[in-house]
C-alpha cells in the first residue's frame, strides 16, 4: 500500500491554469493549504490535482465560493461533483469487505486490501467473520 492516508481523496483538474489563470491558481493553493488540502501540479504536465479528506475538500469548496466564486467556478464545480460521488459511495469499509468476501470466498487478503484500501487487520477480520457464518 502506498504512503497515502486511507481517507484522502484525489480530484483531478485537467488544464487548471488554462481554465482559471495562473494568479487564481496561486490563490487557490493558499486557500487549499489553509483548509487542509493540497493543490499541486501532476509531475510536469499541465494537469493539477487537489488531495485531502472529503470534509477538508468541502471546506475548500466553501472557502473558494466565499472568496471569489466567479474566478474559481471550474475548481468549485469539480470539487463538488467529486464530493457527490464520494457521498453516494459512502458504503462503510466493513460492508464493502463483507460483500467482497461473500461474492468471492477465495479472494486473498492482498486483493481485499487493494480493492478497499483497508488495513491487513481489517481484511483478516472480514475473512474471519465470513468463515464463522
């Protein structure tokens, strides 16, 4: 598993500078940092991403909306669209693990961890409870 926190979500922002301008990106980076998110460029491409926990991303969207809604319209829309998807898929990790183990009893712990981004202890617990039932 990568060194990323299990609750962090990444929102991709293609061609951000072309859409909102370089000065607005600099402002947005500061606002993101204040709200516990990170707005950064993806390697050397023209694409950007904002990463953080969903509640921090919600605060970021609200802060951007409060400061200059016209300038940050694209960024606000992308964050809000992603947060709607996250809320729709808010099935708990335990429910996801239980469902995966019941659908495929031969699934490995590594596969469970990769599919749900859970810890090995959570995967073992899901396997153990499935074996009891």
